[in-house]
C-alpha cells in the first residue's frame, strides 16, 4: 500500500500557445490553399463558397492543430475581401471546425470524442469507440476524505479513504483529469494494484464489486489552475465537470470528480416522450 502520495507534474507536452485546441505536435500535409479551388460569381454567397473551400482544406489537407493560412493569403488566393474571409472563418469557428487564438492565428480543431450517457469506465468507453486509452497516475494515497466524500461513501467524518488522481488520455492526447476517492472497506488492496487501467474492472475482478449504477451530475465550468495545466487548456478554459457516486448494489464504492476538455469530449443523448 502506498502511504505517501505519488505526485506527478504536468506531462511533457508543449504547444506554441496556451488554451488552444491543438495537440503537442501538429504536422500538416499542406499549409497552402488548394490551387484548383475558385470563388465564382454565382447565387452562392462568396463567404459560403470560401467556407466550403476552407472546410475541405481543414478536413483533407491539414492535420488537427495545424495553422490555417493567414487572412492575407486567403484574400490573395481567392480574390476576396477581408470581410469575406472573416465571415467564412467565423462560421467555421462557431461550427467547431476551427479555433482562433489571439495573436497566434487560426488552427484546425480536434474532432471530439463522442460519448453517450451510460455507465462505463474511461478505459471501457475509449476502447469501445476505437480509441487507445492511457493513464498517468498523479496521486495514489490513503488520506482523510473530504467531508462531502465521507458522506457520499458512508464514512465517518475525517475517516481515511483511498485517493486516486489520474490524467486520462485518448490516442496520446489529454482528455480528462479524474479525482476519485474509494471506500477502503470495499477495496482494501486497491493501492497495491496497477492503477493505469480500468479501476472498475479491477473492482469487479479483484474485490467482487461490479459497479452497476451511479448518481452523476454534469456542468460546464472554468478549468481550475491544476486541471488547466494538465489538460493543456489553461486556467479558466471551459471544461465539462462531472460529479459521480458509483455503487455496487447498495454499497457506495467511489466518489469522483472529473474534468473533460470540452473540445475533445462531448455528450450525446436520446430524449423520448
């Protein structure tokens, strides 16, 4: 059992700017506009024609995180005004295809992981969607549980619980920071096992507790400083914040808080009458 926290600093992943929607390395197949594309005098507005050209460039010729050609380059290449360029780019930004970074330029956005609302571990969810999950353990310790966690896990105030904080990645890119607490009565050797994989799977296989339901809330909030540093978004960037209490039968096993990059993770749901 680890009695002292196992700390880890921010991953050695750097970008040219803070808070942008790009990976640490963003190669591009081409940085120039497609030569065959033209803007014509048709019933289709020029800004819409240009939007489609830039969208094709972003989807087929540039990698996520690659810098878009400058406004001047686009103006000269297609014989359009700055207003037309800005209208086309503005719409693509609003649609989530591009991201603007002040004083840096406009960049191709990542394609976010699409998740449906269901009960699964991060590892299970990423694997089911064809992504390669990985984990960096930031903290693994036995420590007094916060008051709200003690209440959620049916522990006495100030009682010790297992604290596990991890950075979760999909295809090598940071997606979430998970800060979880576990009732040690239900998983006494939790800190002695490999914590880079699915904890839910370990809880079932090694401790006999299958997580079968959870109470969860989701909200949008600004990334705390430590979360922003780990996710590469910067402090205050919008993230999806989850608060979950997970159960095996009637037993409260886990209380977790997770912060997801909103540009790399989205929720889908079906609502019926």
